[in-house]
DNA sequence: CGGCATCCGTGACGATACTG
DNA sequence: CAGTATCGTCACGGATGCCG
C-alpha cells in the first residue's frame, strides 16, 4: 500500500531555526521562494529562472512545498490553460528570511563572475530594505540596462524582518508594472551599491547616477523631498 | 601538488541571496553559527550540542567556515590548552538570518516530538526579537526547568535584521551570566509562546506565568514600568 | 509544449572505527 | 580531545522519455 514515504530528513531539534531549516533548508527551496515572491509562475518559467536545477529536483521541491503548505498549484482559467505555482501566506512569510540573506550576501556581489546567471528582478531583494519610506503604498519600476523589474512598497518604510509586508500579493516582479507610481533609472553597479548600503538614494541622485521619474508623493519621497 | 580542490558547489547566480546560500546554505552550517553565537566553543562541545552531525561533516564545515572568513580557530593559553572556534564579525553578521528563520519557524515548535533534542539556549533566538527595549545594555538570565541561559541585550529595542547588534561578543550563552541585570523565571511553554509572539512579557507577568527579578532599570523596563 | 518520471554517474552525507 | 579514514547510502545534476 503505502509506497514507503521516504520521510523528509529532519534535524530533530526543538529549536525554531532548526525547524525552519527542516522546512526550507534543502538546496534550491529558498531560491524557489525567491522566484515565487515575484508572483505566480509556471513550472517552465521557474525552471528557466533557476539555471542549474534539474527537472526532477524542481518538481520534487514544488511537491514538498505544497505538502508543507508553502505553495499551491492553481489552474488558470481557459484559454490560458496553464497551471501556476503560487506562495501561500505561510510561504510569503519567508520574505524576511530572504531579505536577511540578501543583506548579508550583498557584499559578495562585488565580484561578478562570468559564469553567473543574471535576472533583473534578482536586484529587488537587497533594494527593498534600502529605499526610503514612501509614506504611501507605491509601485516602482526599476530600469537597468540588464532589464526592468518593479517593486511593490508598503509605504511604511523599508522592509524589515517584522513579518509579511502587505496583503500577500507579490512583493516584486519581472518587467514593468502596469501602473507605476515612480520609475528609477540607473546602472547595475549603482543598483548593487544601493543594495549593499554603501550608497543611498539621495547620494545617487546627487551624483547623477540615478534618475527618479514620477509626479506623485511616492516619487517625491524617493527623491528625498521630505517637506 | 594541489590535490584538486573539489571547489565548493555554487548556484552561480548574480543574486545576493544566492551568494549567501553559496556560503551558508549547506546542511548544518547555520546551526553551527547558532552555536557559535553563544560564544567560543570547542569542537567536542559543538559536536555535543549538534546531535546528528557526523564528525567529518562538522570538521569539514568548520574548515569551510574558516576558509570563508566566518569563523576562526584559536588556541587557548595553557593550562586550558584547548582550541576553540569563534565567529568573526562577518560570521556574527548572520544573526539577522537566524532570527528571521527562528521567527518563521517558531510556530512549528507547537508540536514537540519525543525524538527532538533540546538545549536551553535554543530558546534564545526567538526570544531576542520579542523582549521589550530595556533602554540600556543588559544581561538577562532566563531560568527554565530545562536549564538556564542568558541573553545580552543591546538596549535599543528588539533585535531586528539591521545588522550586528553590538560590539561583536556573544549574543547569548548557556548557563547563567556572571553578573545579570535581570532574571526571568518561566516554564518552557510560556517561553515558547513568548518567542512565537502570541504572548508578550506584560501579559505573561500579569498571568503569573513569568517572574521578572532584578532591581535595575533593565528589569523595570522588562516588567513594563515605562515611567 | 508543459509537467513531470526514469535512469545513471558523481558527490555529499551519516555512522562507525581508528589515530596523534 | 580533536579530528582523519573508511564505507554504505542517498541526494543531486544531467539527459532522456513519456503523456496529457
């Protein structure tokens, strides 16, 4: 009958961090979460944006994540008859873990190896913690030579580790948003330094390395017009 | 000559989170960091507090961490001629990652399996984020039936993900501190609920589930005497 | 074409034994 | 005490095949 559930490997420690690592400590799992934080994605898109993962491991991880309540499969209504994977609230709650990792790992981006894959929206996580508070929920397009992505800011300051930021929708996404409140134009290295924290938005604007477009209060706040 | 360095496996992605996982994503690494956040430890002590890790994996991880600048080996002066492992500043910078993981994983502590190992200081990480600001640096002993540990609070509020908290010394430790500013006495389940955030210190005191001993301002702040 | 399942070679992991 | 040596097992990565 039961075809021998291989029983997920556990640290068997009564420790909150160990429990978290039991759930998401496997190779690739947190990077799949990173992709799904950009919104619902199809299997093939995930596979394309996770270069190096093998098909069976990706399928297995998605199955594990579904079994643990981190993600769900959903079938889109026709004619777009595709199945997409989507984070649950529990899965989206991993955002603070990913931002903490991104903040710690940002200095390592100083050396860009020729073998490194790159997607524009991978710049989103370090940036989320570094943008000044907009005071109001806002969607910001970020335009790099390498591509365009967008951020969804809650308005009440940078994203810290204090739980999910807003409703539960995607926190960032690939490509431009439908209706953005502001648009940032900068080069990849400026974006890297912003994410690392060695440069802030006001400095970058003053140095001519960053253009902030937009008319609303969010764009003004990003420019530093606090009055 | 060079016996072919097997070259650490990398995700090869130009992404801050992926870079961090390249460094600390291997099994056991973050739990070793958790142990070393309690201060310098000997190999045998690490092995004792990481039940399940095999000796060669532990040795290998410590070597990797040393090579990556996360930890250092240090030989204690005689007569205590033992070698201890100690986090570097870079390694200690992983505290926000571990607190984010602990916060996310805390709800999973609701079911305590009979196979789970337990060390008192494993309660420290979830607690660090949940104690009210003491206003002043303080050392707090926490007394459970299961054992005693202590926390070193910076004073400026709970530990968020905004970088290292204070100087760089241990953030918590096993057993009582030499000179504690306050002493908390509670049972394990109360400690778990505090860490989970479903209960706060003031509530626990009022419910008679937590005693806060001590005379100084830190103890008063923990009691909620904000005046 | 999207979503896997299968097969296979390699390397990482876990337990035990052993050594300076 | 602080690891190294050895070995069986399993997870991973890559390629291919199947099936709606």
